[in-house]
C-alpha cells in the first residue's frame, strides 16, 4: 500500500479555516484511492484540530533543524510527500530529497502568499497592485518552491493565470485544485426525505465568519464595525450582525457592542448551523487571495452573500454571483439591505449558489485532480528532467538550506552538552 506523508504548517482545523477543510479533502482523496496517509507537523497541537486518527491517519510531531526527521522519513519511505505551504518546502525539501529521492514532491500553496501580501501592502498604501509589489522577496521564495517541486496544487483559476502570465511558471508544473464537495448539499438533492433549509421568513440577521489570525478577516471585521454596519443599521435598526471565528484576540472581542447589534461571538463548534439560520453572509474583503471557504459554506447552507471582487475571485461564474458584489462601504451596505428585504432577489441568489457549486465545486473536481497527480507520478523522471530551472534551484537552494539547517542543528546540540558557564 503506497504511503503519503503530509508535512503540515499547522494541524488541520476544518471548523476554523478553509485551509483546514481543504487539507482534510486532500487526505480523504488519497485514502479513497487506497493510500496510507501520515500527517507530520512541527506546530504545537491546537485545541480545535481534527482528530486524524478517526480516519486512520497517523500523526507525528517533528522537529525543525533536527536529523531525527531524516531517520524517521527514511524508515517510512513514502511514495509521495505534500508540503503544506512553501515554508515547509523550504525547511524540509532538501531533507525529503535526501531521504527519499524517488518520492513525488507536491506543494500545496493553500493560496498565493505573494499575491495576498502584495494586495495587503498596496491596500495599506492606497494604491493599485503593480509589478513591484508582486515581485517581492516572498514571491521569489514562493515561486522558487514551486519550481523545486514536481507538482503544485493551485486553489484558484485566477492564481493559475497569475503564476503563468506574471511569474512565467510553466503550466506543466501546476494543477488547478479548488475546493470540492463529496456530494451536493442535502437540500439540493431530489429526495423528499432529506431535511430542507430554513426559508427566507425563518431566517434573521447577518453573519460574518473567518479565522481572526488571518489578516484579511480581521480587516473585514474592522471595515464592518467602522463603516459598513452603521450604514446597514440605519436602515435595518432591528437586525444584528453575528461575527464568528477562531482565535479572537482581545482587540476583536472589545468590538462587541450588543446595543449596536454588533456581536463578536468567537469560535463556533458548528459553523454550518450558524450559517443556516442567518439570512445574509457578509464578507467585505479588501485584500486576500485564494478561495473563500466561508462563501462556499454560505452557498451550501443556502445563504446569499455580499462580498467584494476579491471575495468572489475564482468562485463566481458567467451567470453571476450568489448575492451581490460591491467594493465600497455604501454599495456593500445598500446591497446587504436589498438582499435582506427582497425575498425574490434572495431566492434567486440562493439558487445561483447551487449553480456555482455544481459548476465549480462538485465531486468531479476530485477525480480530475487525482488523475492529474497520478499522470505526473507515473512519469516522474520525465517531469523532473523537463524542469531544468527546478533542477538548478534544487542544486543551489537545497545546498544552502541544508548547510544552514545542519549549522543550526549542530549549534543546538552543542548548547545541550556545553557547561552552563559556557552557555552563559
């Protein structure tokens, strides 16, 4: 039975972030094709993490800059390794190549960090994103990691286009790998025995959801609090906004103001239930990248949404959005009020969400991604030899990161055996 080892930046938290849900989908994909899966991470065990043992997935805590990882990986002898974000490839790529050179090396970007950083930087400076912002040091690192891997999973068609057209990455190194659902939501299936969604009249209030550690989400909360929500409340004084998300810092909980209908509720065990009872989902994202799990969840629960062009990027279809797209405070507020008050508009948006799910996020995506991965794996040496830039970068970058890692490792060992007086 072939073995996949995933090197995780963090432990998967599907109830806290879209990245956690996506990682769980990749794990289940490999399991469904008869692979064993092990998940390893140097991160601390998190309180909301998914218990991977329930899926039969072994968990391993690993150490940075330590040859214990090399010994463990050699013993496991995996046929494929997934790096969760480019930082893990930088840290462990040379060790993987050294311990199991024949294993397929896959980079899962989650989203394009360089694009997200460029947008955040330019938003702060109130200027358009340009080539200078995109060609950052972070971009140099991220794109180099793409070249060093055999295949990179890219979550958004917009980012596929950016990587090819701006950064010049060959399409042969990329695989479009969005979210996917194992099946349509129960309410959308033609089965009268399945539960239906609450109707327009049965729903109340607005919802916003997102991990507070993610800068775009925190900026969205501030935008709602300072500008958008006061405009909505002026026209809908009896409505409330319920904001959910893991790891709310004190500065976020301090924004809670029941008298204004502004509730910061923090982590929620069942985000789907919370989304299902709300009438409208608000996602005013001023910057960011990738696909927005909160908006896919809203579609699955039949909740229309108001978001920005960046929020809908890579998720909309030609026939429109499952709600309204707007990009300034007044337009977002007006859109939210219109959707909240007009049942027919709301119902049309709900049905459009179903069209988007069927077009972009159905189970056929999983099959296509798997076929692409296997196509590369069965011709791995050809893939590597045709990627001369990758060969060159691995030669130079892996040697430098290897020597740095070994230097830190030796330094740590010496610190353990040196007398206290010497360490001082």
